[in-house]
């Protein structure tokens, strides 16, 4: 669950069910193939500067989907795969497709990494997440993946997704308290809390990176630190991340803080109780 979620529960279920029906049984799913299998869709890759990651438009009696390799990398990159899955959402969701058909929706640029709060973009992100990471196979593999950043990185590799999308899918399904925070090049982006963290009110995190300790995992990753494991790790406390938790109080538990560099797209922080490591 997210503090910025704008999709109601019934609509979320409808979108998830549709995406997983389209996905079928294949793991990993091929979003390029999904789009090309539609007789009224044409798919084009190219270099379009920094304008967008992907775009869909209705032209000459067809739907045209564009993937911007200048921002997404190679055609098989996780970011490109998520971009294609996102544009597939605009096509398969009836309301989105019909709006393009009758001209109510103009061609619009899309960017990966859940950066938009517009309803249609969040719905397409949700579709992409369930298309690439269907619930049943993802949940089965989660049981073997462990906790925190190692689990997220392993799941991202197995399902061919971005670290960001794997992290959101993981935190949405875990049965323990966990929060994921996205930091962009310009600072705080968003946070996503598990159901248990949400119910325990561990949701409103620090949003100013300069307020973090300089030796914290996130601060180090934001300054370019890296590790062979793929993430920077350090212990922290709940009070360091949640300003409504009193330092030294009963709720000020020890947390693990793991920060994954996303290169030019920022840093992803994973927070969870340190006790989970000893399970």
C-alpha cells in the first residue's frame, strides 16, 4: 500500500486480473511479443532524446507504440520491458484504448519508475506490474528469495523487471513490516509501505536526504558508494526515518537499511526490522 495510491481496490483487482490473463503462464513474460500479437498494433524502437520512455498513439487506423531506447537502454533491458508493458496497459484497458480511439486522449509521453500520480498512468503502471510479475509465480519465488534488497534484486533478475517495479511488487505482497523509498536525482520521489507497516503507522518517512546521517546506507549510495552485493547496507533506527517515533522509545526498533543505486535514476531504499535477518 502506498500513501500516494490513487486507484480504488475494486479497480485494482480488475486491472490485475486483466493483466495476469494477458500474461498467461510464461515467466518471464515477453511484452514485445504481447504487443506484436495484436493485429492493430505496430511497435517501433528508436532514440527520441529525453522526451519520454514510451508513447502510444492512434494513427492511420492503428495503434503505434514507441519505445525510447535513449532512456530505456537496449530492447531487452528491464526498463524497456516495463515501458512496453505500461503501453500495453493503455491498449488492453478498455477505457484507455477507447479514449485514444475517439480522440478524448491525445498521445502522451510516459516515464517508468512510477513517477506520475495521474490516474491513467498509475493504472498503466499497475497493469505493467501484474503483466510482468503475475501474482502466483511471483509469490512462489518470493518464499525462496529471502528479505530486503537481496530478494528484490533476485526477483528483478528472474522476472526481467526493473529493480523499482520488483521492489513495489515485493513490498505489496510481504507479510512483514517493510517500506521502500525512491530517491530521484532531485531528491525524494515516493515511498511504498507494506500492509503491516501501514497498519503500524510506519509510513511517513524522512523526505529530505540532507536530514539523513552522512554514514547512512542511503546517504552513501546517493554520494555514489557501491558494493559487490549490489546494495549498500547499514543498521538504523525507526526514529531516524520516521519523525513521529521518539528516539529511545518503545517503538524505536532497530531497522536494516539497504540502498540500491539506480544509476542516473537515483537510489532505492529498503527498510525492514533487523530481527527479520535472523529468521
